C-alpha cells in the first residue's frame, strides 16, 4: 500500500480530521477537475452513455499519459460492486474502440487518437474504502486495475491512497505482433552489458514499492504509481535512457549523466533524463529513482 498523497485544491489551512464526501458526486467532481494532476489521466468525458442497449453511464472517461484508455468509477464509501461495474464498462469499451477513438480525436486531436494503447486499458476505482475481498479480486483479473482510497481534509485538501494495483495486458492482434517483432524485441536482442543493465534497472524500479505497475509502449516502458514516475527506453549500443518525473531544478545536474529535457521532445514522460552506461551509473541513479517515485 502506498502512502497518502495530499492534493491542495484551493488555499488556506486544512482540518486534521479526515472525512468522506457528503455524496458520491463530490468525489467525482473534484477528481475530474484535477484528473491529470491527481491520477495522470487526461479527462475526456463525464457520465458517458453506453447507449440504450447496454444501458449504462461511465462515471469518467480519460486517456493516460501512455495513451491507454481509462475508466474511472467512484463510490462514496465501501461498495462491493464497484469493481464488477467498472469491468462491465471496460468490456463495453473494448467493443467500441472506434467510438472511443472519435471521442479522443474530438477532444485531443488526431495525433493522440492515432496512438491509443489498446493493449493496456485501465480501470481506476476511487472509493471511501475497499475490503480484502476487493484486493484479492483485482489480483485475479487480467486487467489493469487500481483501487484508490480517498479522504477529504477540510474543504481544501483531498488525500488519495493506492490500496492495490495490478497490471493486465490484452493480447495484441496477430498482425500487430508480427509488426512489432522487429521493434519490441530490440531491447531483448541487445547484447551484453546494456541488456543486463536494463534488467537491473527493471529490478531496482520495481523494488521501490509494492504499488508499482508497468505499461509497455512501442517506444518505452512506463513504471507507474497511478501516474508515471519513470520511463525506460530500449537499450542503445552504449547507453540506456531513463526519464523521471523528478524536478530537474532540484537536482545537481551532471554533464553526461543527467540532463534537463523540459520542453524537449523525447519518448516517454518526465523532465529529467538519466543516461546509464554502467552499474556504477545505476548506483548513482537510485536516489533519483526514489525521488521520482516519491513525487508520483
């Protein structure tokens, strides 16, 4: 379980005593208004109708920073049905990819719509609490699911705490697998030290906490705590590039090792680039990894 992450939504002094929302809509309205900051998801639609035949309404629809479709469902307190309800909508979404694509194109543009990552759709359940049965249930599913507990602190702060996170991968179409045969395995085929270094980085990043999930993109691998905190690009011949959410202004930049890439185009997300060439570099980078993990 991760530590409680507090978000100041206004200004002023917060009360100490945590509380639940008066109504479920208060939670939804607040998170939708700050969705990218709080959970790393760009907001697309609220109360999205699944049509007269399906007969449902998705609380929130969005797309995360890796291009994965995201459904967010809210409950004021503990509700045993929130996971099944979310999975019900997630199945509908997988059968209506074109409709989702049109929504993304209308809201965020054709370039974003062309990069939707259908191999890793996500469900985020936000509720006052979850039972141990809920935690067990998400670990039995082959979907990417995050259980997030919320608390209000006064009228100006909300706290989010990840109770459980699991990563699921949807099987890609055979043609897509053939197309990627020359792409994804490049990291695996990279010989010698860089491949070993990439495996060591994976172990270190996953070892930072038990709330970490991974998302595979065509050009990078993202490590998430709801939001990305690290993106690792496929190994190159002499180096491995890692992008972190750590603030470059708060880091002593070392030429050839760390670089501020704020505003510069690159694969993955994050404004701090770390260049790894040796195990020694990985040792030097571990404090930066922890800093980015904490910031997420």
